[in-house]
């Protein structure tokens, strides 16, 4: 498999995850708002803004990762979002909260295993984006 195809597959997988997550949130912003409030970090007004803004950003990022348009910026934004998501879930685990992460609709985090699985999923997505970027850097963007 060529580095170009491998890199695109990694970006496409991450883009697909972000696209599905964004679509679920956009179709039911009230449910996503409810999920955001379970983090017990955001005032209602901030959570309300995030409920509409975050899924739109996720969808744009997903399209950019898959299409290649603005991919470098989308990859950087994806890394930042994933690190933020991991931090949000970790703080919930550390505080012993029962949360609904809101990632793909209802997704209850109640046990340590639930939290670790969710953080692991985000770490895998993070590794995929970083791996795709490293392949591009190693083999040059004209070859990837």
C-alpha cells in the first residue's frame, strides 16, 4: 500500500467518526446539550453554545479530513479537540461523575472501565491523525 493511500485511509477513518458524531449531535442538539451538562463544567449558556457550535466544527473537520481540502488545519484542530475530549472524560472519571459523553448519542460513562474505553477510543483516533500526519511529513505532501 502506498503512503498516500495509507495516510488517506487514516484521515478518512477519523473523518468518518467525526462526521457520524457531528450528524448525531446536529440531529438532536437538545440531547447533546443534556450530555454537556453532565460534565458539570459548563454554565448553561456556554453548554448551549457548544451544543450548536461543536457539532458544526466537527462536521467541517470531518469533510476536510476526507476531502483533503484544508487537511493540515483540520488535522491540527482534530488533535486539539481529541486532547480536549480526553481531558473532559478524564476529569469526569477523577471526580466520580456519572456522565453521558454525548459522542454518538447517549453513551453513559458510569464505571472506570467505561471511562477508560472512551479515553482509549479517543487516543486511537488521536494516534490515527498523528500517524497520517507523520506519513505525510515523512514522504512529502506531493507523494501522499
